[in-house]
């Protein structure tokens, strides 16, 4: 099996990047993303609802400027109190 942590991702920046986000159903993803990204241009689309309906997933699509920007966004999204998972 390939250990992806041993390989650097080669991307041509700036580029479009997608994050899959999971939140509890009672939270408003648009409000959460507005808090985090403010006026940064992005797209957000609903994806799936968990089997029991407790969680919703969304796909966030935006332009990342460089590797640092991409990783920082991942960290910021993951640290938000209402976002349960970032993939």
C-alpha cells in the first residue's frame, strides 16, 4: 500500500480545491462558511444526509492560492466548533 504522507502533492497553483464538510443537521452551513471565508469567492453544495439524519455533508469549492493557503483552510475548517469532519 502507498503511504500518501510520504509523497508531496504536486499542484499548479492557484487551483480549484474541494473540501467535503460534515455538520450536525441543526447547524446552518452557509452561516458557518460566511463566518470563516467572509467575502472570499466560493461555492457550497449539499451532498449527503446521514442514514439517521443527524448529519449533513457539503462540498465546498474554492480557489486556493498555494499549498499554505490550502492547508490553512483545512485547519481553520477543521477547528470550527460546528464542523465535525473535513475531508
